[in-house]
C-alpha cells in the first residue's frame, strides 16, 4: 500500500514494500483515497447545481422546461480500483485522475431530441466548464440500439486547501432513450451479459420503436409555439418598473 503513495510506477516498487504494510499505512492510504473521491462528489454537486439553475430559469421564463429530471452517481472506491486493475493503469491517484474519467456521472433526461443539443450548448457555453470529449451515440447509435449524448467535461472544485479541475461524465438523453437503456441494463444484469438471441432481437426492435417515438414527438413539438416572446431578448433592457412602483403606494414611514 505504501508503494501506491511513493512509487507511481510498478517497476520502482521495492520487493519488501507490500510485506511491510502496517495498519497505519492502510489507514493513511484510505484517508487519502477518500479525500481524493470527495473531489468527484463535489464536482457532481457543482454540475447538478448548474443544471438545476437552468431548470429553474426555464420555469421562471414561463417556457416549457426541457429538463425532465436529473440523476447522478459516484463510482464506489472498489469499482474505481477494479477498473484501474482491469485496464492495467498505474495504481496511483494521478493515473486514476488522468485515465478514469467516469468516476463522477450526471444524467440529464430531456423531453425532445432537440433539447439534447440545447442543454449541451448551454452547459458547454459556461465559462468554467471545459468539454474534454464528446461522444454522440444518437447520430451514431450503438449496434445494440443504445442512444445518448456523452460529454466528458472538467469543472473546478474549490476545496479549503486547494483547487482542482475534476472530470465529470454527463449523459443527455430523451425519456424514450432512458427507458430503453434502463430496460437493457436490467436484462443484461439478469443474464450476466449472456442475453439470449431472441431477447437481443426484441431489444433491437424496441430501440427502433423508441427512435420512431422520439421522431414523432419531435415533429409534434415543432408544431407547438411555446413562447410568444423572443427568448434571446433581455427584459432588463426594455422593462419599465414605473407602474410596479406606483402600485405599491407611498413608502412606509
């Protein structure tokens, strides 16, 4: 365990390092790793706060709200270490931060396909968010039928003793896409990845049905006028508050 803290490359690890591990070594290492994982929890908090602000802003503007709901998840320490070992990455914190980009995950469920791009652009346009990677599984649907837009972004997390930019995976998808992905996950979990061919065929057909539903809903969406004002106009530029002031009556002494 001590080797993880002081020997980032396995080749530098002394043969006696593992055998000399003490309970105190393990306690220190666990504390450092839990502190490391806190960065990702706080990054999730930052991203979900931003999305909730957008959500409330849509409501306040009296427009329809494209954000149906938000989910988040933080990988368990065991899951992180298992992935590091499975991918044969160096077993140190710097390597984990560089290579494991899905420790923190946020999922945004939208109403329509066009909402996905809208949410993506609003998040990517924020000054403190940097898009590191984008994978479009909607235009390029996976062979099994999976659809979603995946963003890997980095966001600053301000701690009491330091600041770090932390990667977060954001998945943006429609209700239909999310319903299908949830069902597919349950089936693959039940069959431990060995899904019978007939069920795989049914899943493919369900994915196609979900796509047709999204396309139909998008078509209907375009026929509806959601707002009568220009959403890009800042009301503070033209708003006259005289009537509001006069309606309050004389100021209280």
